[in-house]
């Protein structure tokens, strides 16, 4: 398991720089395993490095796509897969370990396409605004998957929201609910970003 300061969504990439000895050990073990998959959960309290964190019990599996070896670290590219719940945290060995249970994937209904298009318009608009403030983690003009369900998760990742709002999205129980929440949260965030952009211009 790899606790992080932000959640990982299904069908979205995760780039990691691994330098802590415990996670270097974890990556070495994964490369020797049949499936190079690890779990990502949100740190609810604490820091990514050093341990002693309080971890959520809901997360996402990540499959390693590529590893590049640096001088004292590893650069890992992984891709989000199915969501899981943590049934039980085990003792660190030396990295975090947990028993997890997969969560059924969301289902797509073609009747949701108008809402998906609306979500894409809103997310790209608000993400573009966030990018002018240097606060967008994703390219607001980036492509999303042709698969409609995959694109819903990618739009959730693109939305310029805080970690706990993202965590709420990750826990969606229906695709329609996910899209509705993405739209509503972005519309709530938009006036805040507009005000900050205006303040920034006034300061200049």
C-alpha cells in the first residue's frame, strides 16, 4: 500500500518519485511478483514521508506501467485500476500492507452522455482558470478516453479540487452521481478561483 496526499482515480496516471527505503523495498518486491500492483489510499492526517500517518480505508489499485532508475531513487509511472476498501491494516513490513476487497466498477448508461458532455465543458473551463493561477495538476486541454466511463474518472481527476473533495468523488456509487458531483463541486470552486484571479491582477 502507498498512502498519498491525494487520491488516485481509476483510469488515470500516477507518477511517483520513490526515495524512502521502505518504498524502494516495496517496488523491488512488486517487480518480482506476478502482478506489479499496489494500493493507493489518501492520507487523512500526517505526511507522505516518514510514516506515522492516518490513512483512509478506501482507495484504488495502481498497476505499474514503467520504472526508471535514478541515482538514489526510482521514477514510477502507474495507472489507476479498480477501487478497493481496506478491510484490515497489517503491520508494516517495512512498507504499509493491508487486506483489501475490490469494489464493483461503476456502470455506464448512454442516457448519461449529455451530463458527461456538460461535466467536460465545466471541468475544462474551471481547470483552465485554475491553470492561470498555477493550480491545475492536469492539462485542461488534455485528451480524455473515448470510453465514456473512463473519461468520467479522468474528468474527476482533471477537476481542480482539494484532496477531500476528490476523495468524495472517488467514493461515488453511481456514474450519474459522480458526474453530478463533479459539476457541482467545480461550479462551487469557480467563483473562488475568479476572485483569486481578480485579486492577483489587482496586485499586479
